[in-house]
């Protein structure tokens, strides 16, 4: 059963709904431990006090804010609990916004918002009303010693909650001079056709982390004493003629069904522990040529 990360009440006008939050998504990756190169022993990172010249237990730790160099004002957990705002226990809906007007750039972590038994009817009423109107609810929520702005939206099986970045936390995008570029009608048409040739219903279950898969395969290979081969990388060729590149890309996607069927039956490139077939070259990918001035700038940054 999923662990609750927050419990409290969601308020909507005079309606109060007891709810709980559980994590909706969590990143997964292969993790490595740090070992001593000499003896392959796992390294530890003790908490060390340079003044007392000894390791410190976690029970001896207090929080401190550095207001000047090496000068701290101290806090304990009880003092921090005293200043929790009402949103630590009550999540009040402040306003409703159209979901299609929201920029996903503001979304941070995702959670499932589930009602307690006493709040199921009010929960369903709010969820259905938002689903039919296309609105999402903006609220405030305090957890993990921070007050978050959140968006609550209806889903197919219940409501989901997303913590959001504040506007001052969003970094400004680098200006791209696209207004100085002229596109031909034929280029736009071919680009649209290429998009349509790749358009499919969204099925997230078919995507996977190939790098993590390769790491797991490499681990299994090393345990068996096998050699690890390098994965073939795409070769990036500069685009000389954008129109020609679009036409070739579209032609590849419109290949005869027989070719696609044969390709589907051909085994994919093996994992990192399996040698690649002799003479097989990685695919070529087209990229725009980089101006000389930009190349020089990159070298300066790298330097």
C-alpha cells in the first residue's frame, strides 16, 4: 500500500473533504555505490565535527541558518512546527483555472488525491464538476517545510495533484531568432506531412529507459565474465538542403508495408553485452550546420 505523504482537508467553499495524498510517480534508475579503489570496500560518509574532532550522531544535530560567514541562528523542529501556516492541515481551493491555459513548465511533482470514507460524495461532486467544466483547482499546501502552490485536476479514476513552481523559480528561456527565418510553403507542407506520418495515440507504456536496460545488461555480463561492447551511436550529418532532408525523411516513413514487416521481424540491435554484427554502421541523422561564429563561441565556453 502506498505511503501517505500528507493528510488533511480539502476545502471548497463551505465544503470540507478529508483527503490523503500518495506519490503518483517516482523515478527509477540503477544506482551504484562508491567503493575504495584499493580494496573495493564500500565507503561511508560520517557526520564529522571539525571543532570537537569526532563523528556526530544524528540525535546531536540541530538546524542552523547562516546569516553571516560562520555565524548561525539555530532552530529545532518544535520551533519550525509553530510557524506552519494553516495550509499544513487544510488545503483551501483559492480559484479555478482552465486546464488548457496552463503551461506544463510550472508542474513539478505528481500525487494522487484520495478521499477518506466520509468525503467520498463531496469528492465525486467536485471531481465531476471540474471534469465537465474543464477547470482545475488552484490551492496551497504546506509539506516538507515549504508551502506549495498546487493544481488539482480530475482524472479517469480520481483526482491528481501537482505541486508547481512559483513564477520566480521559472528560468527565462533563451531568445531564439526564429522571426528572421523565412519558411517556404513546400517546406511547411512537408514538415506537416512528416509529423502526421509519426502521429500515434499516446501510449506511455511502450517507452522505456534504454540506458538503464543497458546498464543492467552490462552488470549481468560482467558477473558472467563477458566482454562489454560499445553501443553504436548515430552519425550526425550537416543539413545542406532542408527540403531534400524533409523529402528523404518522409520517403523513409512511407516505405512499402513489406519492408516494414521485414524490419519488424529482424532482431533489434543487441544489448551492450552482445557484440554488434560485423560491418553494421549506426544510422545517420541530419542536423543543421553550425555557423563558424557559434563554433568559436562553444570552444570559448568549453575552454
